[in-house]
């Protein structure tokens, strides 16, 4: 049989029929698990929030159900609307809008008026995500952007006084939350101030057992520390959240809180009260662990978490706010690019040698 080299046309046909190898050059890692998708991660976050959801419904009853449904539905509608306006394919199927709605609902008081929740949801998706390009492009946590927006715009409903049920006068909030279910029989939790506000104003300390189990007032995500720890452990096991971030956050908070306890030995509000009280665990387990707005390197993640924990304590101790999770999240999100640059891992074999001078 004649060699193909003797027949140029036959050689060309053979070369054309042979599959061409596609050469791709890209930085590592080069291993990818097909099942580890955005949808799967978001579903895991939803599952991780289930214990806290159950605890919130037990404590706040229909008020918790209303806030969760309103925020999730509003975020999904906002996601569909802003995506359509930009001429992009719908992304509501990845459940990222659902998670944003859940986190936003968990950061709001049970008595927050429904229209404030809707505005916060649209601000979270529009200002927190859509303006940056959509899923995976945002530099700030969308839920915290929405929360900050309504915090500034509607202070009377989101501030400390907004957590306590007010049924009469201009500041009435309960009648605007779920008016179709309003009655004079209110959950006990929303008739009293939050534990941190109570301590800040009167010095009264809430027992640790109540903070652990969650029979206290606060945002939906400030109820049960035990439920948040269980859900956070699930995320760590599933590797949706990096352990370095909550570990760094806990150490940062404990160091500052421990120094404060040493300086104020007469205070009954201990390190454990700071750890279990307020929205710290919600922030450390479910908000700052967002892979889009957190650093990429292990050292960067730990530093990121530690700065978050320190900022939370500085907000609590040095400002008029009894809680500082929201502002702390936004501040550490802003320094994520710097942490990525400052914590670049050392290449195997040492740094690349500089080119020799000629």
C-alpha cells in the first residue's frame, strides 16, 4: 500500500478527519468535582439554616414565617426582574436569591413591617449583586447591603426600638408585619428588649442557657446559638464553608472580649455572652463564609475571620450599637482583595528567581 506521504490529498483528508487536541493553559487547581455547583452549595446553606429556622418559628411564630416568605419571595422576584432587564438568562434556579432572602430575613426583627422587608430585598439583589454583574461578581454580601439600606432608611423600624412590639401610635410595627394575622396575643419574645440592648441600657444579664436555646428577642437569626452551631457544623462538614473563617472570627472575638473582661472584672457580661449573644454566630457561620466575598487563601481566610471578630467587639464596646455584625461584614468584605494579595502562597520550591541581568 502506498505511503500517505506519496499522496498529499489523502494525507490532507486524514489530517482533517483526525480530532484536533485542544490545548488549554490555566492556573491550578485543575481538578473539578462536577457535583460541587453553585446550586448544590446554596441548597446546603438552606439546609444548614433549617435548625435556626425552626427555632425562629418556635420563638416568633407566624411573624417569623411571614418575614422568611416575604424576603425570599421578594429576592427571587427581584433576581428575575433585574436579570431580565440586563438581557441575561434567568439564574433563580441556582437558589442564590433564596439564600440572600433567608439571610436577610434572619437579620431583621420579627416585627419588621412587610414593606421594609420588600425594599430591603430589592436593595440586596439590585445594589448588592446586579450592579456588580450578577452571581459571583459581587464584592459585598448582598443580604448585608440590603440590611444596611433599610437600616439607614427606616431606623425606627430596624433600630433597637424596632425589635419591641409597638401596637399603637406612629411607631406601630406589629400591625404592619402580618396584618391579616394580627391579634392582641403576641409572642412573649417580641414584647421585651433584646438581651444585648437590655444589658447596654440596664446592666441586666441574660442567662447563658437562654442565649444557647434561644428563647429571647432579637433578629430571627439571634434566637438559638445551638441551632446556629448545628447548622454551621453541617456547612463545615459539607465543605461549603471554610473552617478558617469561623475559627478566626471566634478567636478575634474571644481575645477582645477577654481583654474587656479583665479590664472590667465587675461586669457579669462574660466572653461566652459575647460569643452566644447577638448575631455573631449567624455572621461567623453563614455570612462571612460566603465564598464570593471572602479571601481565597487559608491565611487570608483566617485573617479575614479574625478581623471580623475584632470589629464586632469594637462595635459592641465602642459605639451606641448593641450589635455590630452588619457593619463588620461590609468592612471585611472591602478588604478581601488586599488579603488575597497579601497572603499569596509561596510557590513549591521557593519564589521564582529574578531574571539575570545582562
